[in-house]
C-alpha cells in the first residue's frame, strides 16, 4: 500500500478500506475484512496526525 500523504489521500484510503471490508464481508473473507479495517484505521491515524501537526504549527507561528 502506498503511504497516504495529506488529508485528502487519508480519506481515499479510508474509503478504500471500507470498500475492502464490505467486500470481504459479502464474500465471507475475514482476512479481507481485517485488511480493510486496518487500512481504515491507518488512514484515520494519519489524518489525525496531520490535523494535530497543523494545530501545532499554527500555535507556534510556522
């Protein structure tokens, strides 16, 4: 998986993960479901990190 860069790509990875999870559920593939959940969580964590970094930069004046 390519690393998500920025908030926009994080959202794309969240959506892709949700699709993968849903497809896995429909096919009865628990491995695919877990991979989809993992992708969503990684993307959400990246998005939150970017948001926190933005707040810190704003507070420090950079």
